[in-house]
C-alpha cells in the first residue's frame, strides 16, 4: 500500500507575546509558579491587530508552498480547521485561497475547499479527510493542504485566560510523505458533553475543571478503542506520545493515566509491585468511591517512581517544548506537540527513521482520537527547515496595558479595531486590512 501522511509542515505564531509569570501573574495576584510549574506555561503567543486566523494560516501555507516549490495546481484540496471562525457560511479556506492567489500565478479554482469543526480535534479530522481522499484515489496526483488556525482567546477574567494562544500549522498531506506516514489504526472516545463551547460567540463558555475531566475520560475511551484494533500498546513501541496540549499540566495528568492503563497486567506493573504495590482492581472494593480513592493513591505513588519518570521524560516531556512558549493553539496544538517531539529527536541527533509516534488528539464537546504514525526518511530536513525559533524570539512583549487594549479586538469588534495601533511592522506577509461592504474581512500581501 502506498504510504500516505504528512509531507511537510510549517508553523506560524502570532507576533505578540504575553509573559505569564512576569506580566500576567502579578496582575492576578498569583504566584508566578502557578503558571510555570502548575500549568506549565511561560508565554502565550498573541495576534497583532493585523493578524487573525486567515493571515496566520495563509502565511504558514505560503511558506510551506514556497519551501516545497509548489504551485496552486499541485493542491487539490484545502481544508481549514478552526474554532475561531468569523463566518457561519463562507469557510476560512476560501479566504486563505484568496490570499494565496494574490501571490501565485495560478489559482485554486479546481481545489475542493472546506472547514472542519469539532473544537481542537478538528485539525486531526481534517488530516484524516485528506488522507481518506488520497486513499480513495480521488486526488488526481495532487496533494492536500490542511491548515489548523486559531486565535484561542478567553474572556477577560475567565480562568482559561491563562492558557490563551494564537497560531497556525499548515500541513501538506501527500503520497510517499517526507515526514510521517499515518497508520489506519485509530481509536475514538466521543460523547455529547457541555464543557467548552462557543454558542454564537467568539470567546468560549468554559467549565474549566469539568473540561479536564472530560479530556481524561474521552482519552481513556480512545485508548481502549485503539487497542481493540491495534492490539495492546507496548510502551517500548513508541518513541514519543504527543498529546493535545491546552497547557502542559493537562498532559501531565493524561500521560499518568495512560501509563497506568498501558502497564496494567504487564511486566512493568510487576516491576513496580515491590515499590508501590499492584494497581487496585475494582472487584476488590465494596464500592466505586473506595476503588477511586485507591486509584488516586496509586497514581500519586506511580508518578514519583523512577520507572514512570524515565518514560515521561523520554516520551512526553519533549512534546511540550513549544507549547510552554506559545500556549494553547486549539486545533493545531497536537500538531505543535508532534513538531516539538521531532525537534527533540533532531537536537539529540536520534537515528529516527521508522520510529513510531502515538498521537492523541482531543476536542471539547467532546472527542478524543488516538493513532500511530511512522517517521519517514525526510523528517530531518523538514524539521531543520522550520523557522519557529526566530519567530518566537522576535515576538513583541506586551505590557499589561497593551494586552488589555489588544485582547478584545480579536472578538471581531469592528469599532475597537479602528482605534488600536499595530505593535509590529508587517513585512513579507498577509495582513488584515479592514471590513468590506458585505461584512467580509479583507486582506493584502505586504512586501
Ligand atoms: C480547551 C481544551 O483544550 S479542553 C481541556 C483543558 N481545559 C482547558 O484548557 C480549559 C481552559 N482553562 C481553564 O479553564 C483553567 O486554566 C484551568 C481550569 C485549567 C485551571 O485554572 P485555575 O483554576 O485558575 O488553576 P488551578 O488553581 O487549578 O491551578 C492550576 C495548576 O497549578 C497548580 N498551582 C497553583 N499554584 C501553584 C504554585 N504556586 N506553584 C506550583 N503549582 C501551582 C495547581 O495545583 C494546579 O495543578 P493541579 O491541577 O495539578 O493541582
């Protein structure tokens, strides 16, 4: 079977940053370590006044197309995943295609365009759609452009305000990919939940604590479903496990739960038995409450063991590198985690071809998806080509007053937008220039 997967990837960060321990924590009267140690975040990427989901997505896509030497005719499909759309009818992919057509000779007239919605898991779903389109033989030799893009902002004062972010990831899905091959084994955990939603509003309604529980429950179901098709997960089979990362502290919880599940009835559990005992089994307890308390005690001990720490430090911690610096990017967050893992492999000069990643995506509302990917020959040059370090280093560091000014314009309030000056000077990029006659948003390319 011809390999299908991610051929190339580009990341575009918002050009501003909010320093969480330095700028945000003092204003909230919080200990800075709540952010750096508790949530695991140092900075949030933030969009400048001329940036939004279209500009970030188009800028990521343009860099990808230029680097890979692609013309519009090479692309048969453009799918955008976002939770931050500003239109209920016209998909963001049409705006992004319109931007790209300003700078390329050809056009995307014969490309199928769409928009995927299921909170943060939509980015992975769009990758799946592209994969299925190619597998079905409907691509006519062309590749798919998948763009996950979000301005992940919360209402001022919401606890989620600490986990904001803004950025886009563009991925080229193609046959014989350079970066990773996707496997057909997938597991899902999906239920109707009311934990995080945006009913006709740009900033979300969130039950933060509940959303964390829902994340863990759906992940467990997805893991069980994955094992039902792919067989029991062996810890040593996976080099890294990138998770959807709203904030690294969430992944810390999910990884511990996943580890407990995976080692049950294995030699890893046996090896730990002398130190912390065996995992509680439900049938040994009179009621669910006592069982759950025993599980919590076991997990508290498990996370301190050298065996667990070693696995976590090798397979999970390296996936969090970029997230700590950029915050939650919703639909692209798990794709940023994958890049962090591959960057770690590069830094450590790992011989990495044919290694496997276990990728765990999640979207509120709620659905988790878990699948495996295999690293391909071209991974090293793809990861070396990223310029994300330069982007992060050149972000404009917002003061508290500037943050307060700029935050609300990304709720797409037209009156506010005219009043606020940009913080950075655009160069060689797509920018938002204002609203049109039919309330459409307008864009230009600035040389
Ligand atoms: C959108 C999605 O992807 S859904 C899945 C995840 N959900 C979200 O991201 C929803 C948006 N986020 C939120 O609503 C909020 O940020 C929340 C609910 C996650 C956390 O908000 P708060 O209630 O303000 O934070 P909380 O008091 O729980 O502190 C966060 C962590 O920092 C720890 N902490 C607090 N102070 C400190 C400190 N001084 N030093 C070290 N750690 C600290 C807390 O113990 C907690 O860690 P724990 O959960 O392991 O105990």
